[in-house]
C-alpha cells in the first residue's frame, strides 16, 4: 500500500498522511474527497496521476496558507495607536509634573522678591512718616 507524505513545514511536528492533511486543512475538491475516503484508490493503475494532482492541490493550499500567515504577521507588526497610549500618557504626566514644579519655583522666587520689595517700600514709607511727624 502506497502512502503519501507531505513535505514538513514549520507548523507540522511530524510528516502527515493524505488523510490527515485533507482533514486538517479542509481541502474541498471532489478528487481530494474521493481520494481521502477511498483507501482502495491507491491500488489502481492511474493512482499516480491522482496523487500528483492531490499533491499539487495540497502544495497550492499550503502556499496560500503560508502567504496568509505572512500577511497576518506584517499586519501585526505595524504600530497601532494603542501601542502609543501608555507612552503618551506618561509623557503628559511627566510634562505636567515638570510644569507644576517649575511654576511653583517661579512663584516662590517671585514671592521672595515681592516680599523684599514690599519691606523696602514699607521701610521707606515708615521713614517718611517719621520724618514728617518730626517736622510738625
């Protein structure tokens, strides 16, 4: 009895027979269904042609599946907006924190400067008032 083996690919751990390839890949050709369901078809004289046709169908289907897998991998490798959600949020939090820290430092320095200015002004006014009160 002749058995059909398919070339190994990265998705298969062991060689597969005709029935397992047809069952797992869902090939839906009438000749594939006939070959898979009839174990005596391999004993006929024209089975080599049918096996070759089936092998070509399987190769085409596997090539199509590999191409679909490559397309899926390419699509998954493209960056999405959700990939940048956390970095954008962290950038906004860090920027807001830095802004508030610098604003507080500026306010603190301005407050000290204004306090010195007002103390000087009050000292000046108090000296003016004392000089005017001394004149009268």
